[in-house]
C-alpha cells in the first residue's frame, strides 16, 4: 500500500472540524485587529530563503525541500512564511500603500526536512502575521498580544510568554564580539553544532538544547548588558505595553530564536503544562528591521510571528478543550421509494438553501436502520417522504429526542423548522408561544 510521506499527516473527521473552526476564529480575530489577508506561493526561488532566512539557520542549511524545475531554476518549498511575505510586500510595492503601517496575516503549509517527532512535522501549518512600516514598540506588543489573546479566547491556561531583546545592529554586533571572546577558550566543551555556530552565528549557541545545562552557558555574557540606550528604551516600552494589556511575560536573556533576521524584540509562547513534551513552543516571532532591505526593498522596519497549528491542537487536547460544538443535523430525510426521490431531493435542496443542515439517505436503508443512522448523526428531525406524503403534500416529521410525530404541510416545513430554532434559543418556561412544543 502506498503510504503518506514521513512527517506528514492526514486530516479527517473531528480533527477536520476543529481545524476549520480554528481557522475561522483566526480569520475573525484578524478582522478585529484590522489585518489584511495575504497569500504567497508554496514555492519560491531558493535564493529568497538563503538571503532572507539566513545561510546559518538550520532550516535553510539542513532542512529545505529543494528542487530544480523544468526550466532549470532552483526552487524551494517554503520552510516559513516571513521571507515570502516580505518578497511579496516588495514586489507589490506595498510600501507605497495609502494605509500604513501594512498589517498582514497568512495561513498555510510550510515544509522542513526535520527529524519527525511528536509536535514536529515535515509538512505543518502556520498561521502568522507580518507588519511593515513602523518601529513603534506598541506594534511589538500588539503582535505578541495576538497569539496570547487567541489562546485566552480558546481557554488555554498553561501558557508562558518569554521575551528578550537582541537590540539594534550596533548592540548585536558588540554582543557578538563579547560572545566570541567568551566562548573561544571553551570551544572544546561545546557540542559539534555549537562549534559550527561559533563561526557562523555565535548568538545561536545560547539557545542550544544540548549545551543548555552546562556551567559555561550560565556565565555567558548577557545581551541586556550590551544594549545601547535606544534599544533598552525600546524593550522597556514593549514591556510596559504588555503590562497595559495585562499580558504576563518572563524575560529570558537566552532567547535568541533560530532565524537570523531578528533585531530588537524576540518572543516565544510555550505550553507550560507538565508532560507536554519537548516541542512545546506554540509560536514565536519578533522584530526584523533589516529584512526588507536584505531582500531588496527600501529600508522598512518589520515585526511578526507565526504559530504552528499542530502544536495548538495538541495543547487544546492536553487541556481537555474541545472548541467545536457537537455536529448537529437539523433534518434527516428518508425517501421511502425510488419514485419519491426527486421530491425528497427537492425538499433537501430547499432546506439547505434556507440554511438548515440536512442529510438524505442514499443507501436505501430500512426504516429501522434509517432511524438508527439519524440518531448517530444527532439529527433533530427525521422527515419521511412516501407516496402518500407526495400525493397529499403532507410530510411525516419525527422528533428524535422526544419521539413525537408531527404531520406538517410541505409548504410549512421551513416555518416549522424555523420555529424549533426559536424554541432552542428561548428559555422554554417563558416561551413566547411561537414554538410548537408541548410545555
Ligand atoms: P519558527 O519559530 O521557525 O518561526 O516557527 C514558528 C512556529 O511554527 C513554531 O513555534 C512552531 O509552533 C511551528 N513549527 C515550526 N516548525 C515546525 C515543525 N517542524 N512542525 C510543527 N510545527 C512547527 C518562524 O517560522 C518565523 N517565520 C516566525 C516569524 C514571523 N517571525 C517573524 N515573523
């Protein structure tokens, strides 16, 4: 049997409903935040990621899905969304848009050739935002508030916000030199990856999972001591704005993030519940004030973040939260014979067009089996259509929960179902009498 590629997964059933629901919720949240939806291709020229994400990052140096297309071009399946959105911002000259800053959101699959494990896939879905054209620390705080508010809305409790500042380029350079100076005599005690990082991007030694517990890490110079006045103030403001929104955070001086493009603020939100597993970073992001320029656009500050949908689903399961309501069918239609199928289908169609959720039997089940099926599907009503019903234009409607049976004129069926909606919404003891139930 042909199987799915390693590190990928299929979606169906309840999981599909949950994902669709979360996507809808995210789109609605982005309306509230006044962000515009953008979509960029799943593949881009390889050069974009080499230039944008950085040669020294794991995702570009070890994990890209590269291919040469039939026109001999080097292409790469996007490992993340930021570089593509920046490319699109530049190509579409969005720096000239009337409305500034340009606030965008995106959603879609990303590809990284990683070692698959729980919470880590080779194809995974990210929701993310990128904001261009403002260096105001308020925007850093706004961006951090998006995942935090989303998790709050969903009822997730076990989350922790970690922030840090990498400062501007000048501060970062001074810090880089201090780190080189510090780690140079200790190189032998570091893991092989860190030895490589030492040459290419010494900051990344700080977030090494292998070396993190070593004594030498604990005494490494701290970024905070190398921030210049302007960078310090920027960071202070971000913290004040987070506090203004009652967003709790911890400053983690070793948080540098795995991508090369960050300046000033960086942040991650992690699932802090015990037993969650090692892939507990639900989302991450930060400011990147030189990326637009690096990719060939005008000097423009930017800030953004991305969250993985898979880890979000795991976090929800872990905290026993099912955000989706039970799937309820308003009506389950049973045509009693071949001859009445046209009428049954016509009714099904009319009800669906009126906004009801309707299913129709296409397996010619027995009556008993149809009732069983309708209960499994949580149908409120079973509507039976036989030759008598068609002749008299009267439908037999059975309510699954109460087992009551009604005779409803075909012309009145929409009203009948509408009234039950009212019945559902009202508190029956004070019902205004529009519902048909016995009280
Ligand atoms: P990232 O930290 O590489 O940042 O990824 C963001 C999130 O995507 C992670 O926190 C995680 O939830 C999810 N994720 C990453 N890799 C995997 C994987 N292999 N399997 C499942 N989930 C994964 C970025 O991608 C940046 N572009 C974020 C950003 C946007 N920074 C500024 N703007």
